[in-house]
């Protein structure tokens, strides 16, 4: 009887510990997504880059691995590098790491969320409801504001300023 | 004459021969080397005929009489190409009438996807002075080679692909000689200044 009681207690303790480990990931409270934006696409363009700031206040690194948005065939995580005067864009097959305690900024000319196979162009002023997928935090949604073609930074993000 | 002095004469003769030979070689080679350098710069770009976004043939040759800004890209490009096109639009805008004589050519390095119609549609978002050009793969490779533009197809998954390519804008004077480049991400003031000087060249 004592043995059964003890193993039941151990099982309960384990379940409690497991739920504790799983909880922060489900709650997504270690990652904050800010200033998400993209650019209006020229007529007929089939893809565009998305940019944002991701802050990880947790103790563990996470990874942005992909996402989805309606009207967009697929979403990948890419990087762009200049090799001398040559532009090279590559998919990051393992996604983009967001180290513990750090903020990662995706911006033009560097890492970006790649929206591919657009059904119709992104239009200035439009808001895109994007779901981003993280290895640990799971799916998180955020609104991407469509800035003008050629915008280099997320202007007018806060309305009042 | 002793054997020793004969050897000495022979050595002097040999030395004189070497000196004369080296001098002659240097004199002979120097103009050649210089000529090579000069023609290397002058031959950036060569006459070509491609297809304009209107569907009409478009020919370029060095001495066009108009200053040219020539750059290469592709419409599938999500970042650098629309940025450069947008910047070119704002630079030309800022130049106002100063920039009226400048012709801007956007040459596709992805002719398989960039049809004249696709280019016309895409470029309608930018300055009308920008002329989109495409052509056969062979013609594009030849033109890119003549302008020393690196380009390479890189596969992404699911059959998609991107193009690595030189992102600089090449500037040519009205007489066809090379004026300089505007690098990707170059400061707008510097770029506008270069275009202004190009327009007056
Ligand atoms: Cu990309």
C-alpha cells in the first residue's frame, strides 16, 4: 500500500513538473513580437519580404522556423547577404535563432520572413494577419503593416507619433 | 690571348647581351601593357540588342549620345531590386530637369520568368524613364558578361529559384565611356550627386 501511494505521488510529481516545463511554451510569454511590417509589392510581383523585432525574455533560445498568412502560398525564413557587390538570398533551413535575453531584428538587406506565391499584391496601408511559427513557443500571430514600395523602416507604426 | 682573358671577354659579352635583351624586352612590353589597361576600361559593355518591355527590339551601343544608368535584376527579387528601382525613381525625381537626359536600363538576369509583359507591369510602379529589357538566355548571358555582371541561378525548394547577381548601378557617359558605379545601399546624396555629374558629362 505504501509502495503504491509512493509511486502515485511520484507520478503526480512528474506530471506536475512536466506541466510546469510545458506551460511557458504554450503561454508564449517569453517572446514579444514588435513593429512587424512589409512593403507594397510592384504589380505582378509574386513575393515580398517581411520584417519585425522579436524579443526573447526567456532563459532558452528559440527559433523562428516559418509561418502562414492567407493569400500567400508559402512563408519561409530567408537571409540576404552582400558578397562584395553581389546580392545573395538564401533560405535558412533551420530557421532563425532568437537567443535567450536578446532581441533579433529582421530588416531589409538581411534576415526576413519571405512571403512567396502571393495571390495578389500587398497594398500600402493594408494589414496582414500573419502566423509565425517558433520551435518552442509554437504559433504566434501578429499584424504586419504594409508600408510603401521601397520603405526602409517601419514608419508610422504607432499612429500618434 | 690566354685562356683566362678569353673567358673574361666571353662573360662580358654575355652580360652585355643580357642587358640589351632585358632593355629591349622592357621597351617592347611596356607600351603593350599600357594599351591593355586602357582598352580594358574602355570596353566595359558592348553593343547589344535585347527586347524592351514594350515587346520591341531595343539596341544599345556605347556612343548613344545620352548618359546611361544600367543595372541588372529580376522581378522575383524581394528586396534589392525593388529597392534599387525605388531609389532610382527617387533619385531621378530629385534631379528634376537636370536628370532628364539620363536613360535608365533595367536588364533582367531571369529572362525565363521575366517576359516583356511581366517587366512592363512590374516597372509601372517606378519612374517611366526606367526601361525594362529581357531576351534569350544566351543574349542575357552575353550582355551580362560584357558588363562584367555576375549572375547565377540558385535553387530554393519546390522548384523555386532565386538569382545571385551584381547589385551595382553602372553609369556611362554620353560618349559611352564608363563613368562609375552606384553601389547597393549607397547614400542618397552621393548617388544623386553622381547622377547630376553624369548628366552634365
Ligand atoms: Cu527571401
